[in-house]
C-alpha cells in the first residue's frame, strides 16, 4: 500500500474518531449551548472542540494539583488557544497609551505622613462601574482608562487632560496611589492559560513577565487573605463569566509579578 494512501486512511480514521467523540461529548454540547457558540462548518467545530478538549485537560490538571492556591474553570474562552486570546483580546499598546494624554504624563508624588489602610476596595465606595465585556477586540487599554475616567468624572466632575505615571515597577507606590487616588489603570502579562481560565483565589503565575505586557486592566483595591497572601484586586474587561464575576486577585509584593506595577497610571483631572 502506497505511503500516501496510508496517510490518507490514518487521517480519515482520526477525523472519524474525533467526530464520534464530538457527537458523544455532552459537556461540549452543554458548553456550546450555555455560551451560545455556533460554528460555520463541521471542520471549524472539530477544530474548536479539539482546542476546548485540550483546555479542559489543562484546567483539570491544574485543579488537581494540591499545591495550587487558585482554581481554574472553563468559561466562554474555552474554544480559543492562549495565543488567540493574546492576539484578539490583549491589545495593550504602550505607544498608543502614551499619545492619549493632552498634556503628557506627570509623575505621581506620594503624600507624606499618611497611614494606609490594610485593605482597599473602591467597589464598596460606589466608584467602580459594572464589569464590561470588550468582545473580540483588543480594546482592553481603552476599557481600563475609560473606567478610571468614569471614576474621576463621578468623583470630581471634570474631563481628563492628561495622565499621571506611578513609579515604574514600584508596588509600594502603586499601593499608595490606589489607596489615596482611587482605581489605577495597570498593564499586565495575561498571556497564559492560567489567566484565561482563572476562577478564584490569589493568582500566582511564576512564568509571568514583568516586562512583556499585553493587557490593560484596572487595579481597584488591595488586601491580604486570611492565610496571609497579599493581593491586588483587579477588574478585567472579559465579562462577568470570567473570574470572580469579572475580577481577579493577583499576587502582590512578589517581585512585581505579571508587571502589575510596571506601567501604572491614572488620568489627570
């Protein structure tokens, strides 16, 4: 039998086996129905099912690890690879951000002799708007900065004319800014499956970069869990079906993990 014929038969066999799995997988069909997923062809659905199935394995493996301090859960991004999420949703662009301010950036000067609270959550003050879903576009930085502008507009009543940079990479400075100014726009490395499927707990991703940032989010608070883990309370723009109703607790005071303090800023009003 010719080699090409063998390859063709193997391809057909794999395709048939995959189709049979797809038809029988009730979890897949339930997930599609819940998230209203529709595909243009059987081939596309087979591809998305393959990705979804691999993501399910990743989630189950992570959650079965007794050393993991946060949990993952399948969500509406389940039929996308981490690379696809990075290319379609994580649209942070520092060069674009730097052109937004009319007056250019100034540097945040922490107030002197101030005692900071142990916990801050600006949602409880009514200064954080509802979680939004940016959809299939890389507009995360616009959502992050617009959210902060909404906070300033509601609390001060003026339009932004520029923005203030918080000292790069300094989590202590970011803590002061969050406590005294309000929600702060930050950029992070969100290009990992652990972020894509985050559900709850203090997110700790050792492979996160503090330099290669790809996603704009909003730091709306900070605190420490009962078991002593410092965290940043961060608002995402992937809808309420992601994370803790659209929020994530990210590791704080751990070498600027994921770049949370690398490029923090807020509008000047």
